[in-house]
């Protein structure tokens, strides 16, 4: 197992399945790892806002017996007040694990490279691995299986979709992206996913084609954090990819609808879909807690040897 969890592909397929099992056990209060963070402190560094990630990590750390330290970039000014190398070395003398949410993915890679303790990616501009692990746990609970799901992601080819591609490198699925020609995902990750040969990835510019016969319809905000100046342009580019009743009528009646949240209701998803019978969005939010506890268990078990 790798020291850090920066991408879903940091875990092998077996480690991913084991993480789902541990999350399931933690969720029902039947885990031998309940106290694994006893007497330990986890630094949670945020350069972007958060509801789910902050609260689920802080609660999860507490539930595993540890103490969480919320640190904003105003405080440490990573790479500005001092080098990422120095910050990584100093943090490692105080805390047992670091969770970080920031803009530049390479900052997180540098932090992990130089930290002597495990580092978890809590979202970067490139990926959002904890989110998609929690989403897959939710899909498993609702659909009864992990493999060979058909998943359609509608909207911006963003960090969340990139993490879906990373997951598709490890678990077989048919992953479709319904998006505009100008909002494509990270091309390096797309190429790696195709080369991994585990899953089929389809990029289409037709929303109806994307959702036809799928098990999961997924959407996310059209303009991610740090891109709000592009909100108008993206809204124009992606207006045909809204998840609404009309689109849902073209999908399988047993499909589930997911959104990582926060949502811009009325933009990428309508109220009627978000609050409708296919929606599992709040189960996804809850599962962030359970899956992140399991990810912390995996890293801490490995770190403690
Ligand atoms: N889904 C998610 O990561 O939510 P927050 O931005 O509120 O943490
Ligand atoms: N793509 C979104 C996800 C938020 C959880 C963003 O990066 O803002």
C-alpha cells in the first residue's frame, strides 16, 4: 500500500474493495479499527471552502478516537510563507496524518513526497478521490454490486469526473461523459484510463445518448471552485446537459441519480430530480464519513506497520 491517498489509483483493486468492506463495518459500528486514531492528531488544511469534506473528516477523526486540527491557508500559506518541503517536515513532527484541499494538485504531491506521515487529497483542481470512493460505496448499497455498472456523468469534465476515470482504471465499468467539446476532462487521465483497459470510456456531446440504459446518472456544478469567472461561459456550453425530468424519462426507470454537492439547483440539476425518487444525493454525502474513516484506517494501519 502507498503511504498516501492522492488518487484512487494509489490503491490497488484489492485495496479498494477492502476499503469498501472496512467502510461497511465502520458504518454499522462493527469494526476492530474504531480506536485507531486514539491519541493522534490529524491536520486538515483547507485553501477552498467546504461543508461535507470538513465536517465528515472532523467527525470521522473524532469517531476513530483522534483529534482534528482545522488549518486554513491564511495560517500556513503553503509555499508562500515557507516552502512546501519545510512545511511538510514540520507538520510531520506534530501530526500523524494530513488531509488537504487546495487548488494545485502538484502542491499536494509535493506535500506528500516530503511529509513523513500519510497525506489525503480532500480535492484539488485535478481530482476528488474521497468523493468518488464514497459515491461508489453508495452505488453498491443501492444497486447491489460494484462491477460492470454503467455510469453517465453529465456536465463539466472536471475533477470529480477525473476521479471517476481513476476508479474506472481499477473497477470495470462503462463510464460515459455527456459534455460539450469545450469542457472535456483531463486528457492524460483519459488516455491512462483507456490504456488500463479495464473499462470502456465514452465521451459524447448528446445528453440522451449518455444516459441511455445507464445505472447511474451523475452531475456536478458546471463551474468548480476557483473557476467562478467562467460560470457564464460554462452555463452556455453545458445548458443541454441539465439533469431534469425530460432527460430522466429517456433513462432506465431503475437508475439512481447522484450529485457530489453543493448543487446549483435549477442549473445542472432541477429540484424535481434532486428531490425525486431516483436521487441518492444525501446518502452520498453521508457515505463521505464512512469511506474517509476507512481510507484513514487503511493509511494508518500501513503507517503503523
Ligand atoms: N462534495 C464535497 O466535497 O463537498 P464540500 O465542498 O462541501 O466539501
Ligand atoms: N467540482 C466541484 C466539486 C465540489 C465538491 C468543485 O471542484 O468545486
